[in-house]
C-alpha cells in the first residue's frame, strides 16, 4: 500500500535511488495500476510467485496486502495449498508458516482494537 511505498521512498539513498525509481514507476506504478487484472487477482499471482522463489519477507508483506485487496484467509490458504503442487511441498510448508503468523497477528490486532494513543 501507500504506506509501504512511502517508507521505501523515504529510505532511499544515493546508491538505491535508481532502483527505487525503477520499482516505484514499474512495479508499484504501471503493473499494479493496470486495469486488466484486479488487485485481488494480482495478489494471488504475487503470492504464488513469492512462494516459488522463497521470498518469505516479501510474502509476509503481500499476505497483509492480499487481505486488504479482498482475499480471505481461506482463499489465501487455498492459493498456498495449490503452490504445494506446483512449487513443492517444502515451499508451501514455509509459506503456510509465514502466512499463518501474519494472519494470526492481524486477527489478534483486530480483536484488541485500536490502542489509545
């Protein structure tokens, strides 16, 4: 979401600036805003690609995004189950661990409600 993009851009250094510009323009701009696929569909595709490549840190972030984009925990689980067939059981096992942690943290935060600030 916007908060992630804002944090990434704020952390840009002279060294990372060309990459940050590229990712902001291409991935967060052109790809995620193309109307051909819904954000929900893009989340399913992204989860699968991240499982296939073992990018667990990114997977955690995209599980949270998938929920914001309309996927239920059950649908996320179904997508991860399918990755077991196409990406391998160890990859799906690791993905379930990451997604389970993220979804549990989100459910706990929702139960606790907003904290006084």
